[in-house]
């Protein structure tokens, strides 16, 4: 989802091109095309390979540099291959367009990062993703994660790095002091809201200045309804046979409830200001995911907050944690160094080394090899997942998510009706279908 990788998971910096594990080196120039060549200066009989990687996570430059250096040593020791790595790390704003241009012009990196839910369908259809189903790392993926990188015909085409388990955030101290627990239905949420207001506690922090924040209600509502009442909704929309009018109550009942019981001037408050308000206890809950944990804890390191599923109606089975994979690594089918590229992907989930990498980047565990202790909010969300109270992020086109964000901003400001918003979403999905048939 849009900006899912912002806050904790994506504070992207300036574009940078790194070669040879992070430093630009003329030693790579002789193999700029990435083709295998005989090494004249390395060990006798060693093969030299230049591996091109494209990962829009410049804030993790140091972590990647260190891990790549260890991979280079391992590849030399295990296979006598001298590997040089060109790591390109653009900003989030332009990464997608740069990558699409590279792929379309037959200049594909050997390994590149994509957003699993938003981009795998179109990239796979275009033939840009190598089938990774038979790779050893696939058997190590958690059952809750694997679907996010699996195509509709059952092929695993990427290795997930960042995964998200989210619903809304709540202040545990406030809930404990008021004898409250996260509600499982909309009626229970109304009761919680009533008890908070009786103690002069504002129930919700509102922050709608950035359109991606109000749109968070969409995947929660659609996911809950697909899990309980309408499993074919996305398929129907892809065939121009459905309508968001079917989701009207699921979207607006909870959105209206939040808005009526939240902080003021929401369209003037962005994500960072919302995080500061939540950290300061100005609202007991916030429609947001734990990817903002770093920002929240910078404001208040002692804040004890949790993650809970958001009720959308009075069916507790529809109150679910949203599971999504964002940044994931794929391999180009056109790679001339596919063997080494696949070796690197498998090393990302190496039985020994992977724990250190994922822990250093503060990512959720995605594999059975990950045994490190999770952050408290991750552990809490995982308890819901283990109890079957979760749903995979619905495959809603990014253009539709963009439209609902703008629509819900306008709805909050009184500039659009509920029906206006729903009609705009139907139109956006139909436009998507015309381009992607």
C-alpha cells in the first residue's frame, strides 16, 4: 500500500549508485555488462562476476554493504567465484519509474526490489520475474508470508524482506488505566469510545494531511469482508463485475465513528505530527501501523503501545490484522549471472547469517530461520495471526488506493459524499482494467 514503507519502514534518502559492495570502483568497469569473465588477477581458475542490484532502501546502506561483503567471501570459498556487486539505491519517489524503464529497455538489474502486493501482478504478467519456486529459501518462508510473493498460478517470484502486520495502534497505558481491552466488534468499539470520553480522553488521533493515511481503512474493510462475506470481491472488480457500493458500510461505518471521536483539523495534521500527538497521549488510538514506531518512540521513548485489528462491523470474524509484504527481492529472467543472483537470494535466508541481517534492519521475521526476539508490538500482532485473526492484504490496484485516499480526504472535509467516493473508486478500477487487460 502506498507509503507503507514510510515512517519506521521507509525514510528514503538521496539516490546513490554503489559499486563493489558500496564503493564506486573502476575495477568493475571491465565487466559493466555483468557478463562472466575469467579473472586474470584473482585465484587461478576463478570466475569473475559483476552482480547488479537495485534496492530502494538507502537508509540500510551499511547493513547491505556488510551482508554483501560476507556473501562475496562465501561465494569465493564455496564456488571459487569472484563477485563484485553494483548496488543501486534510488529514492522511493523515483525508484519505480527508473526500474520500469530499465526493464523495458532490456537493461534489467540481476536482482531488484519490488513491492510484493502492489507490483508482482503486473511485473509477472510482463515477464520480468524469474520463477523462484524451486529455490531452497522458499521452504523456509513462514506460511503467513509466502502468499504475498506467490502468483495466482502458484509460483513464488520474490523473496520478502519487509512484512507488515497492522490494524491500528493503541496506548496500552491508557487502556490499562481505564480497564479496557481492544474491542472485537464495532459495538464494542463504541463502548470503549464512550468510556474514554467519560474520562475526558480523546479516543482517536486523526492525521489526514497525507492521503495515504485515511486510505488505510480501505484494505482493512475489504480484507475483513473478503474473509467473511465476499471472497470474490477483487476478482469481480478485475472483471468489471463488482462495485464498491458492496463495501459502503464496511468502509464508512468505522471511518465515521473514528472521525466523530478524534482530534480536530485532521487535514492539517500529517503522519509525523500524528505520531507526536499519539506519543503525547492526545488520543488513545490511531489509525496507523507499527511502521511509525521509530517516529513515535523518538517523541516518547517510554510509550507502551500495541497493535490491534480494527472492527469494521459487528462480526468479530471480520476484525482482522492485515498481513502484507512490501519490499521483496526478485531476479531478472534475463540475468547473465543467474546462478550467483540465486545464491545471493538464498543467502538472504541463510540459516546462520539471516538473523543478524533482519535484526539489524529491524524487520519482522519472515522465515523459520528467524529466531530473534521481536519488538513487543510485532509479538502482539503475531498473537492475532497465530489465532487465525488475520487476512492477506487485498490485491487492490495502487491507482485505486490513491483515489480512495483523496476521496476520503474530501469526504472528511465535506466536499464529497459517500456515494461520490465509491463511484470514483469504481471508475479508477475500471480504468486500471482497461490498461492491464
